[in-house]
């Protein structure tokens, strides 16, 4: 099969991103994920199939517009109080998506487009002038890109042929052979480790983390020299925002047999509105990450790495002088526990 024969299912293509990998990047978000994290900011990524959505914030309301009530040949869009209602039981994703094409305000959405690697790479190349100067390129994210391996390899291989830099963001839950093949093609791997505790991982995400943790260790043993690995941990209230979770993560990172960069990411609720568009309840409710926890988490993680014999790391900066005020088990550490350098967001560790 050639590049032009194989397609992948994506739900977003975003230009000029600066958060996921070095420099300025085009992000391609593929659909399908084996995890079900309740804090997911891309819930439209989770299903491996296209998924309909109705954004009532954009809808003009039935007093002004009733086009969609007549547009669905299956009667899945119904009259509600002032606004249409999408009956997801009836919607069969008819492929014409006439609801979406007829809605004048973009309120009716179908998440999921079939695309081929050359189309994506062509778009990245058009924007390439910015990327080359900034050290950026293409980032493949999701969902879980490793769930669509043929499409992923097409993207990474074609990008390589065109001399575009690539990053792959993964939660690492896939056959090692697939991860290893993708890592061999990418320039940067953004690898999520959510928590080391197996039981808590399973309770919150629906799957245990045995394969994820062993995959990263195995990958680091065989890491190709060109590959840069960033380990990223979202710090989520009620899940892993504890000293115990930070310490366990530090001990795990200290076991990795080659250099990685580590970044703790703050929990946010940017994806909350998408849950109502998809007709789902947002599981995290109004939970917030308390001020100072991110810095304390990084500091405790770093301290734990050092205690486990990890040397040669630069430490994150902390704005938190009073960890005892943070609650949730955090106590003010002695000075050796406190992060010190000005490079707060990312620190490197190397054997
Ligand atoms: S067609 Fe779109 S804007 Fe008009 S009522 Fe339906 S969802 Fe709202
Ligand atoms: S995707 Fe097709 S079946 Fe589903 S609501 Fe839209 S028009 Fe109807």
C-alpha cells in the first residue's frame, strides 16, 4: 500500500501551536484512545469512530432558524425547548452529514475526518517557513496516535522524506514494536506518565499502567541517538497531586537508563465545554489545582530523583515557600527539597 491509499481518522488540525514540542508546530490530532481519563481536555478524541456534536452556544435558536430539523434524513435532530436536540441513539452518522453542512452557524459538528498523510504534510510544508526558523514542525497527538499505526508511520515517514521535524505525543499504551517503530521515525517523543501507582491509574483511566511504564523503560534502553524524549505528567487534583505520587514518579524517572526531559503540566478545564457539545457530563466538576501544587510536585519529584541516586539534573524553580499551606499531604520541605533554579518548567536528567 502507498501513502495515497491509506487514510487516518483525525478530529483536528491546528496550526501555529507552541505547546507540544519545540518551536512553532502544526498539530494533527488523531481519533481513538485506550484510556478514559476523566480530566481529558479532548473528549472528542476518545472514540475511534466519528462522533456528532451540538454546540448550543453557536446555535441561533429555533426562533430564528429551524434548518436542522429538516436536514437529517433519519430524524435525529429534534425540536427542543428553544433549541434543537440531537438524538444520538438515532444518529447513524449517515456520512452525508447533511445536518452539519446545512447549519449556518457551525453549531452541528461531526468530529472525525478521513485524511491521508500527503494532505497533512502538504499543509505543514506551506507553513514550513515559520517552523524551520523556530525549530518546529509537525506534532502528531490525539487521542492516541499509536492506535492508528499505519497512518502514523505514513505521516512520520513522509515528513522525514521532506525534511520536516516531527514530534509524537503518546500515552504509551501500545505494543512495544509499534512504539519503537514510531520512535525511530520521530525527532521528539512526548511521553505521558500520569501516575506510577498501578491501582490508582486503573481506577481513574480504566486500564493499568504496566505496559506504559515498561514500554518507556524498554524504549530508553534502545533509544535511537537522534530521539529526544520528554516525559510529561499532568498534575490533576484528586488524582496525583500528592507528595507520594511525586516521590514515586521521581523514583521511576531515576530508573530510566537514558536522558529525558521532564515537565509537569497543570490541570486545566479548557475542554469542559466540549463535554456538553458531546452530550456528556464533565466528570471533574469544579475541581481546581490549588496554587503552588505544580511547583511543589516538581520539587518533590526532583528531590526523590536525587535521593534515588539521580545526579546531573537542573531543578525547577518554585514560587511556593509554604508547602504546609497546600494541604493534601504537602509539608514544607527542608532546603534540599526545595526547587531552586530559574528553569521551572523543564528539567533534564541524565546518567
Ligand atoms: S441549523 Fe444550526 S443554527 Fe439553525 S437551529 Fe439548527 S443547530 Fe441551530
Ligand atoms: S450525521 Fe447524519 S444521521 Fe447524524 S444527525 Fe447528522 S444528518 Fe442525521
